[in-house]
C-alpha cells in the first residue's frame, strides 16, 4: 500500500517538475546584446544595401558602409 502511494506521489512530482513548474527566465538588457557585434557578423550598407562583414566594412557616423564610394555618396 505504501509503495503505491509513493509511486503515485513520484509520478505527480515528475509531471509537476517537467510540465507545470516554469523555468526561470534570464532577463538581459536588449541594448547590451546589440553592442556585442563580432568581426564576422554581417551588416547592411546604409547606402546601397549590400551585406558585408563588420571587419571589412567602414563605420562612419554610426552607420556601416561597404566601400569608400558609398561613404562619399552618403555625404
């Protein structure tokens, strides 16, 4: 009899922990995620729309450009 009660309690506990109990969520600051740009991430040129790697692009006035010509067009 005690074995049946322990078995039922165990099944209820497993169901609770797997399906009902919510997992803690990690809240992150969204702006800090945006600042974590790596060298191989792709960014869009502000002038022509071509995607280039961050390491190969030109950063001017907080905008990314694919070439010097696009920087000159933007000015």
